[in-house]
């Protein structure tokens, strides 16, 4: 079941990355995207002052990745850590278009 975004608990920039929360029914699931994960999405080096803005820009992809990683895990460990490898492994499949 996909995790959902809580109304409270805004994302928090930290030296390691951005900590955020998602919800599984009534259970709060703590997550973090690493500094390296944020830089992969931004395609450039970032300072801590840029973490939150980058997180908000890519929030849907980050949260979808966290949800897919959570669903794929047989055992749940908190926090769910999103790394650059996760952004590749859990990305949405691309649609192939055929040209005539």
C-alpha cells in the first residue's frame, strides 16, 4: 500500500540530507534522503541551505521512491534511507512511444 504525505511534520534539512515523514494508515514512517541523493536529483553540488528547496522541487519522486522501497521491504527499519541508488532502482518505468 502506498505511503501518504502527512498534514503535519514538514521536511527538515540536516547535514546528512532531508528528514521527512510519510504515513502507512495510522503509522508514522520516518524517512531521509541523503545529501548525495539530493545532489543526484539536482544534478549539481548542494549546500545545506539548498536541501529543502531541492527536496520540495523533487518531493513527489522522493516520496514515491520511499513508498516503493517501504513496500518492497520484507522488514521495516526506520528511517527509510533514500540514496542515489534507490532513485534509480525505484524510479517509475518510462513509457516507450512508437513513431510511425
